[in-house]
């Protein structure tokens, strides 16, 4: 057994303890504001480029489908097919990128299975 000090009703000394030192306040460390601004501008340019490519694929496929499909149907079908092809292109690109990350760096890996799991007691 472990030793416990005897309980006393007198809380003498508890209120007179030294005050705790204040924790240091975390400061936002911004090394170079130009790097942050450059990163934001680069991110905006990449997103603008992605939007431009998406719209270009949509318009291009819409025009191609509009030339192939007969006239009364192409008004409804061509834009839908254009957007669907653009979505599929971007979806495939995102899947390809995740697969590259998974294979190269071992990200998104499941932990190894326990072949002999222990049942909880009881």
C-alpha cells in the first residue's frame, strides 16, 4: 500500500502559496510578410488557372457535342455533357494526385491489423 499523509481540517498554508508564473503568450511569428503575400498570390493564380481550364473544357466539349448531336437535342444535351466531361477530368486529376501522394509518401495508410485481438475482460 502507498502511504497517505493524514487528513487535516486546517488548510493552513494553502492560500499562501506562491502565485503561478504567467504562461508566455504565444506570438504569431511572421518571418516575412512578402513570403505570405507571394503564397496568397500564387494560390489565387493557381485557382484562377484551374477555373479557366474547367471553363475551357466545358465550352470545348459543348461545341463538339453540339456539332455531332442533331439540332433539337443538342440544346439540352451539349451543355450537360460539357460540364460532365469537365467534372470527370478534374475528378480524375484529383484522384491521380491522391494516388501519387499515397504511393510516394505512404500517406493515408491504414495501421497494420492485429491478427489476435484480445477480448475485453468481463
